[in-house]
C-alpha cells in the first residue's frame, strides 16, 4: 500500500476540499450553515445513489459503522466550520480546523504505520504550511474570537475523525462508505428540518451552487478514500489537509484579497512538505 498515485489523489482531494470550503463559506454568508450543508449533501446523495445503482456495492457490511461515524463527524464538522466563519475570521478559523489532520496521523502511527524520516519531515512541514497559509490571526474582539475558536476546534476534531473513519471504511468499499456517509448525515439533517419545519430559507435559485458544493465535497472524499487505500493514512490525510492553500488562492484571485507575508510563507512551506513526501 505505497503507490505513488495515492499522494496525487490526496492532493486532488485538497483541491476539491478547498473549492468546496470557499464556495460554502460564500453561501453561508446569506444562508444558515446547517441548511447549506444539509441541502448540498442531499444533492450529492442523489448522485451517489444513481452511481451505486449502476456499479453496485460489494457484499459485507464492514464499512457500515465507519461510514456512519464519518457521516456524523463530517457533517458536524462542516456546520461548525461554517458557523465559525460566520462569527470569526478566516485567519482564526482555518488554521485551527487544518490541525484536524493530527488525529488520523496519530491514529495511523498508533496502528503501526512507520513513515520514513524524510516523510515525517514532509508531514510536519506540510501541516505547518497549511496552518500558516490560512493567515493565523491573533487579534479581534475576545468574545467573538472565543466563539470562533470553540467552533473551529470542534470542526478540527470532526474533520479528523471523519478522515480516519473514511479511511477505515474505504478499506472495505469506497463507494459504499461514501453512500453510507451521506445517508447518515442527510437523514440527520432531514429530521432536523422536520422538527423545525424549516430548510433555512433555501430557495430554488440556491440549488445549482449547493449541488456544486455537495459534488465538490463528495469528490474530495472519493479521492481521499481511494488515496488511503494506496498510500499511508498519515501521508494521505496531511496532503488532503492542505486545502487552506486552495481557499486562500481562490480568495486572492476571485475576491482580490491580498495575501499576507505569513500566507506566502505557508504556501511555500506546504509545497516544500509535498516535495519531501514525494522524495521518500
């Protein structure tokens, strides 16, 4: 399980995660985070069900508990992440959420993974780069920053657990795990919508962008799930956690946000980390 293709797929996941987070952050400025996540994931579930109806899923249910955990953890993480962006700044939220990769890395090592020394160095440099690329910000109103930190920390834990559970489920079946993830999360959001009798003000004109958001997210999970079957979990998850680099780049290009010096350093460090991992 050490194919050179795995890291490339993980980097593709980072690209897709970054696009998804950027788009989701924009939509969450005008719609509730829980509605954005719920409807976008429902859109992606329709596509997943159509695909699996054609390709089928393997026998056995070893993927099921991991899919349920990934669905719950991932959905909660996204809601917390978007909520954190609503009350805080990207410079506070993104660096903290990017640290979620520490969880699968640690669990992978505890499970017996032994990356080469140069790979370990690459993992550390890449993770530091992801945090710096987010533009760490230490200023702001204390009570606002405190809420943002709390939400972002919860998102980090959720993202980390979701990555690990996705990897464990993908060892049985990537497709089945993705479907199980979405069924779990969408069921939870549907129950919440029924209980509140609301879908958060989502309108038909919002559906195209929400569908795109859901497909980008599920595409990222697909790439990461396959990557973990071809490369070390510790390597795949750290490379996928480089999504802040993509988000920052999109903000610079599309929103004309000027990159700060620390963000430039972070992007360069992330690239250096990738190079070290590739040189293993």
